[in-house]
């Protein structure tokens, strides 16, 4: 079977204090990744600023922008400059009072290849996203690019096997997760370890169940809570997995990093031949998955 290798880069980073500082840093880091040979570059969730969802404030809506808009213009130019496919994560202002958490994919010519609006929206202490984001209405549709068909999902989506499966069923060749996740610094170390390990296991499960590579990029650094709570220590650990859940690359937990890896896109076909999970699905028996709960 012919080997088709795709060099990828995940930009794991911290907040640098302002939109301009973050975008300037992204331009530098993406340039470094491209010089190392990356053809696909993935940025972390809401990379233009801090993770503002630790509180509910109407002032934070001022951070949102239209798509297309200033950030997509700048990031599209960045993709074109380096001849790469770039995946970004933006706070989208769709209309007055209507906002989304949206991933945007840029082609090598700088054009927008497609976008994905985050479908699953959390509402937990420190992660008050329902105040800001309307659930996506585009669905689970892969985005066709010159490097492959990308199944882009965002953060909280990572806990739902349904989203990964639907992307796979629609022909995604890679699953990509921009994310912002970390632990409460006041938690005991064993609890921190359980949370991080569960997060990694969820991605490895998506890779195995669908026979697809998975790319997940997370932020790092401590971000204090505007409410005076403990804040969040983002745990990094960005990773690239093969279609059997094997590690191809893993970043550190505390430091910014350009994580490089080589993904063999032809390997999924081989893995699916020996582990034919899609063949053996009992689609005649899954109707109850459309119910909220089985009483």
C-alpha cells in the first residue's frame, strides 16, 4: 500500500496578553513550523486572547468578530505566505446577540476552505460557555482541503463519540481538536492526573473506534479567574495519534511548543481492513441513540 505522509504541526501556546500580541506570536510560530516542513498547522481554541469563559460578562462580547473578518484576513494571508493549510479558532459574531465558537480552515492560497461551529457547549464552574456561544448549526461536516478531508471539532466536542463518528462516516481523513482545558490548581494531584488521563483516553478512543489519526492542540499557562476563584492551569499535552490510538507525538504539560509529527494518511485504510468497525456497526439497532435517555 502506498505511503502518503503528511507533516503536521500543533502550536501549543499561552496567552500573550492581547489580540495583537497573540496574532504576532502565531505568525512567528507558524512560520517556524512551515520552515520545519509542516503542511498542516493547527492552532489552539480561542487563540486570540485569554480563555474569557471563566466568568460571565457582557463586555467580553466585544472580543468577537465576523467571519470573514480581520482575523480571518490576517490568518488567511499567513496560510498563503507559507503555502500551508491552517486551522484557527475564533469567537464569531454572526449577528447582534448571536455568537459562536468557530473553527476556520484556510487553504494554501489564503482562502477560507470551510468552518465548523462548536456543537457541544459546556456550562461548568470556570467554563461558562453557554453564556457566550450558540450551539453550532452547520453539523458534523468535514472540510475538504488540499492536504485531505478534515474533521474539525472543538474542545467540549472531544467527550462525545457521536461527533467523531459522524465526521468519520462523512469521509474525514483526520480528526482535529483545538481545545482549552486544564485543572483547578487547588485540586489534589491524583484528581488532576485522572482528569488529564481521561482527556487523553477520549482522544485515543476516537482514533481507535474510527480508525483515524487524531490531532489535539491545547493551551498552556495559568490564567486567573476574574471572579476570584482558583483560575485554570491549562495542562498542554497536545498530541498526535495514529489510527490505532498510538502516540506519534506528545507535547509537554507546562511549556509552549511547536509539536511536529508525520501522519501516514494511507494507514487508516490498512487499519480499517483488520479492524472493520464501520463494517460491523448494527445500524438497524441504534435508533434509541436519538433519545435523551432510555427509561
